[in-house]
C-alpha cells in the first residue's frame, strides 16, 4: 500500500484550507460535516464559502498564505488554483510534520482524500492513491447502490445494544454469533426500513429468549419482467440473503441466477403447469418455512400485487403472525411498454390506461367490455394470448373501432423480445404463422402507432441512421 488508510477525529480541531473557490468549498463542507473548525486563507473568498461559514467559530482570512496560518492546526488542505502556492503550503506543512492534502496533486502532499460512501456511522472510504480519481468515483457509484440507505440506522442501533449484548454473552464467539444472526435477520430489516422501535423490540426479544421459538420472515419480491437490470436494490439485497427461494415459471433465469447460491430452491410452478402446486399449498409452505426460522424469498414475476396473487399469500402470513415484507417490481405492462417503445399514456393518444386479465375463468369472461371502448384509453391485457381472438371480437362487437392498433409483445425486456403489431381486425392473421412464445402482453390503443418511431430496444436501424 502506498498510503495508510485512517479515519481522523477532527471534531473541534482547527483545520486549515488554503483557497477560496469551489474546490475549497467542497473540502470545507467535508470538514464541517466531521465537526472541524475551519480556517480559510485566500486572497479571494467566494460568496458561497462566506454564506456556508457565516455563523460559527470558523475563520475567514482574506490574505495570502504565510507560515503562521499553520499554527494550532491538525490538518491542511491546499486547494488554490495556483500549483506553486499549493506546493509552498505543502512544504511548509510537512516541515511542521502536519498532514497536508494537495487537491489534484497527490504527490505534492502526504495525505489523499478518499472517495466516500456515507452511511454514518458507517463510512466507506477508498482511494486510488490519486492515480485515477474517476475510477474511484465509478467505484463509489457501485458501492452507493450496494449499501442500503438505512445502514447507518442499523449501525447506530447495534451500537445502542452493544453493552446489553456484552452483558448477556460473556464469550466473544457467542456475541459474534448473535450479531451475525441479528444483522441479517428480521430486526435488521426493520431497522433498514426505518422502524427502529420494532427492530429494538425484536433484538430485546431475541436476547431475552435465545432458546425461544425462532421465527423467520417472508419476502414477497417482484422480480420484474425478465431483464435483471430492472430489479430494485431492495429486491437484490433480499434475494441475496434468503435461505429458501420459492419461484415460479415467470421468473427469468437471469433473475434467478442473482439469488443466493447456497439457498434451497423450490419450484412452485404456475397454474397451468402439470407440476404446479395449488395456491393453498404454497401459502402453507411459506408459513411452515418461516416458522422453522428461515428467511424465505417468494420471488414473483413482475409486480407481486398485479395479477400475482401476492395478496392471498400474505393474507395467510398475516393471519399466522409471520413477519413479511413486500417489494414491488416492474410489472409486465411497464417493462414491455418501455422496451417496445409504446408509452401507455400520451397527450395526443391516451389519457388513461387499464390493466385487464385476459385469462378466461371457467371458459368465460366476466369483463365489462363497455368500459373499454373509449379511444383515449389504452388497454393492457395480461394472460391474453389464448383468448386473443375472443378479446378482439368482443371489443369490436361492443363498438371499439376495428382499426384500433394493437401490439403483442412476446417475452418483453428479454433478449428474445418480439413485437407484433396490427389492428383489432388483423392481428390474429398476422401472428398465425409465427410461433409466438409465452409470456406475452397485449396493448390496445392508438399509442401502439408510436412503436414505429420509438422502438429502441434491439433496434439495429437506430444505429445505422
Ligand atoms: N405479476 C406479473 C403478472 C403475472 S400474470 C406482473 O406484474 O407482470 C402473467 C402474465 O404477465 C403473462 O401471461 C403475461 O401476460 C404477462 N407477462 C409477464 N412477464 C412478461 C414478459 N416478460 N413479457 C410479456 N408478458 C409478460
């Protein structure tokens, strides 16, 4: 390592910043966030710095740098736009054995400012030793997405309970085991979602009755329509910490591959499959696994609350007192519409949108077709492939224009996405010779005409233009 990583306590300590522009301001903000008293020395000090430091013990000195500015300081930052001045500051500081950072010139000083991800009291800091600041920034972006915003809350809570846990477990191994369990369990999840009271209660309970019946948790998670990049951060986090995964056919392979590798996987199929489990059995299985103390991931395609029977599953959990969380996913309508370049609403085309099930219950539709005739309303049919001829006919018979545009999107958002377009009168003929594969989504309405110009996904034509 070229540098020793270290976190400095600068609260109520004097820190010197030489320079009065934007870059100096950025460093001043960091110093103030850490509680330092700042001395700014510059011939010109910008208004933003003046405003930012308006009330406090900080010093603003309108002058050139000289040796005395280093008196009583513990840290120096040279942030002028004059490299000669910066070097002079660095030399003087190092002669006094002070740590000094020179902005944009790591070698001139003896300290570098790391890129940071701040979830105080958890702070991740990293540096490329001044060699590639952009790389450090890119890494930072990655870490920002990996660490949930609530991490700080979780750490603070753990800090609060530390003495209590120490009193309960005298051996360090027992404490470590306790914390490992708590920090990835329901208490941690509660803290991350902001329910600190609930989290504290769970920790207290766990402490009081380490031998009592353990209860796990169920995560009802929307896995989106197929493209794994469409998962939410929260979905990914829960997918990677679950002990058991219950998934069905709609969840894409790419999404499933992101779950914890050593979890147990249970395929629960889908209604029409031969190996499908009845819904009641799935509900009961969720309860049983959670009561064994497991963290159970119920992974659903799209969004669990849109034609996903997610409501039924958590009703059972609620009545059995099993804790659960619901994580929304991108529903097929949003995913397919975006990836097919068909906005579901548009000022010139549609003022409302309706999600409809195209699945025939007992072979018949209990749909109110008369509510679907407004030309300014986009219709999205889920589970509509088998019933497509009937859907088109009903719409026409009830009075929707036979020339209304319609799109059928196969395996939307995946590499196999295909979009077929036509009208209510022609679409069935158009897809007849095609081997259309499930799942498919149907969009009806004049917004479909926009596909012609807005189609961007897998579209080579766009590159050639
Ligand atoms: N909860 C899911 C919907 C479940 S119903 C969601 O919010 O998306 C199953 C239907 O969803 C399928 O019959 C199909 O109409 C639609 N669907 C799901 N994923 C799809 C995809 N990638 N492409 C096209 N349609 C999809």
